[in-house]
């Protein structure tokens, strides 16, 4: 029989000891819902104001759903309610707005991140 579970994003457990892509300790919050071994998962990502995410790609497709704040990609700013699909292998980076951003990152299974030029 299948599974159904509900979790409010504010109740999702914090990820402890998370690192930035450059290996530095995070100055922001990340929460995780799901099981990356057997199912899709959701990361509730909160990033500080004016944060520059370096150009990178993922080994999985991902969906981003902006909850609060904003991000700018390719000179276009996107705010709450925006949903973006990023195909695996697509290089992308972004800058958060003056109030930071909180978004859902939805992926399937384990993945890797590759920084541009690596």
C-alpha cells in the first residue's frame, strides 16, 4: 500500500551542519521534508538578503516555488507564487532580493551539485 504524509513547512526539521557550496558554514536556514533514498523530497530554503548563488547545475531536475522574498535570474526578478522548473544539467545562479528569499526546492532522490568551471 502507498504512503501519504502531511507536514507544514514551518514544522519541517532543520538541517544541522549544512554547508554552502563553497564548504563554508551556512548563515541561513534549511529544512528537509521527505526521504531522498526512496521518494521525492522538499527542502525549505531560507537565504539571506543580497546573497549571490554561484553558477551551478544539479544532477536532477528541480522545481522551485518561491514563498517569500525574491530572486533575480538573468536580470528578471521573481517573487512569491513563482514556480520555476530547472532541467538537470542546466547551469544557473541567482541573487536574492533585499529581504532575502524563502522557497521550496523539490527534487527526486539523491543528487549532486556541480559548480561552473569544476
